[in-house]
């Protein structure tokens, strides 16, 4: 059975980082979600050799999957994943959306994803995480983003 634990801190050197995902916010405070096969998801992926840090990974993944440029990235923490005899980390960050380009295919797999702007209050409903850790990280992301970005929150949701 897989166990997830939300950790607000740096990833220990002995734990491998297998993915970097982000919660990206519009200037109004909405969260952009990737829509894949009718399911709402965060965007991110695996660190690559050319990535200097977690921010590079997240910027690259948002461009590849959603054609969205990010700015003002902040490290949030990581999910500690424990399955069988293995432990690894899934890093989470927040970012502000700098620019949203036209929809285009993901360069890795050719898929075209829909993009949805969700109200902060509805993000957990759309992601529908079944574990406490996933919901804790979303709460922490929204709190940190509201502190760092000073949004003018609008009460709208829409596809872009």
C-alpha cells in the first residue's frame, strides 16, 4: 500500500525526487488545472538532466503541457511517498502565471489538454484527492500564494 505524507521542508539528500508539480495562479487568484480525459489535474513532471533546479522543471513542464509561462516560483514542500521498501519525494511549488499562449500539443506525447481556471475554494473539489496529504498541500499552496501574490480575487471559473 502506498502512503503519502505532506512535508513542509527541504527534501533530504538521501531521498530521490521523482517529480515536480505546481499550483499556478492567475493574477486574479484562480488556479489553472489541466483537464485530461475529463479529470482535473495539476501540471508537472520529472526533473531532467538539463534542469538546474525545481523551478526549471516546473517552468518547462507548464510550457510543454499547457503553453503557460510561469514567474515568481516558490518551493512549497514535498509529498513523501512510501511504497513497499521504497521512499521518494514529489516536490510541490507555487507559481504565478506570466503568460498563457494558444493551446498546442504536448511536445512529449502529442496530447492536447484543456485548461481550466478554478476558484481557490473549489480546487480540492476538482482534484478530488482521497488522502489527507494531498489536501494539506493544496491548503498550504493557497495560503502561501495569497500571502506572496496579493490577488484581486474574482469569483469566476472558466476554460481557456
